[in-house]
C-alpha cells in the first residue's frame, strides 16, 4: 500500500487488508482510507467482514463467481440482503436441501475395525 500511496494512485485496491492486522493497525488503515476518500481517491475494498464493509464503504457491490450480483449504497442495503447476495440464497435457508450426484460405487468395506493402539 505504501507503494500505491507513494505513486499517488487514483484508485487503490485492497483485498482482505485487515486479515493480518491487530486492532490499532486496523484503525490506522481506516484513517488512511478516510484520507484517501477525502482526497477524491477511489478505494476498492474487498472483504467478508460485514462490520468493516459498513464502516468504510459508501457503495457496496457484490461479485460472485465472476458475475455481477448487485450494487447499492450502504444506507439502502440491509445486512441480510447483502449476505444473501454474497452466499447466493436467503439466510433462512441455512442448510438448503441438495440432491447429491453420486457416481458408481468403487469400494465397499464391511466389518472393518482397527485395534486399540493402547492395547
């Protein structure tokens, strides 16, 4: 990031930037992001941390599997809708029913046991 700031970049892309930062470092990063925004710079902030997204974003855009899902201002995007955009279904369907595509049986074991290594 120092390199981007040194070159006076107009757009800075950050992918999960807080994953290895402690709390004071995260706060410092957010101050830098606010400064960049105040200077009219663009910040693309990629994260799965909802609190971070809603804290620093003006506009939230979701891409999933390379496809555009949605875009909205943070004020007009409730967290449950954002989560459904991210995961591709309503959160109420925590464990959606799936039909597995099982192939041909290649190995079947019956009556198998492992002796206790403690004796």
